[in-house]
C-alpha cells in the first residue's frame, strides 16, 4: 500500500471516529433552549441594543459610546497607564489599544512613555475635553431615553445588579 493510500485510510478512520463522536453527543432541543437563558447571551444582547442607541444618539458628535466612555474616564482619572485604564474599563489591552488608536489619531488623547520604556501613559487633550463636552448633551439624551423606557426604579435596580456583576466576573 502506498503512503498516500495509507494516510487517506487513516484520515478516513479519524473522520469516522469524529463523526461518530459528534453524532453521539447531539443535543436535544430542550438542552439548546436553555442557552437562551445564558447570562452571557442576554447581557451581551442587552449591551448591543443599548450601545446602538447611544451610538446613534452620539453620532452628531463624531464619537461612539465606547470612545465617549474612555474620554470621561480619562477626564476623571487624569494621565494613567493603559493597563490601569483597561482595568477601570474592564477591557483587555488589545481591545483597548484598538479603541485608543482613533482617539489618538484625532488628537483627542495622547499616548506617551511612562516612567519606564515599558509603560504607556494615556492623557486626555484639550481637544478631547472639547469633544467630550460637545458629546455630553447627546449622552445625557441617550441616558434619559434608557431611564425613561425602563422606568427609574427598574433602572436603579438594573444599575445595582450590573455593579454587583463586575466583581463576580473578576473573581475568576
């Protein structure tokens, strides 16, 4: 038997084993239906809807909701490291760096070297403060829309529940 035929025969055997394993582990509709109660699925779905609302409302300012949030945090925190900013926003470094790039390109923030060459410091610029101030009334409008649609009491409970969720996720 040639090497090619031998390899094909082994691949075929492996394919049959994988197919058999998959067929043995098929999930029932009731098992799959439980996924619709998934915390991740539902929180992300709600997050997408709220983000779309905020992005649409903030659109005239030229900022997205994620960018506005970063500017607000920098306004309060001052010049901070990318690592610390990521912790405050609960965003991994790669995603944060991707979100910082357009802000830096627009001159809304600066990213410079910290106390040593390995540390990067992020600072809100005067132009960034202006952009944030321009976007603030739009943010307030989006926020008021969410609170009005949910109702103040429900919003307060949701905010408390979301605030309690972050430390749970960090406990891993």
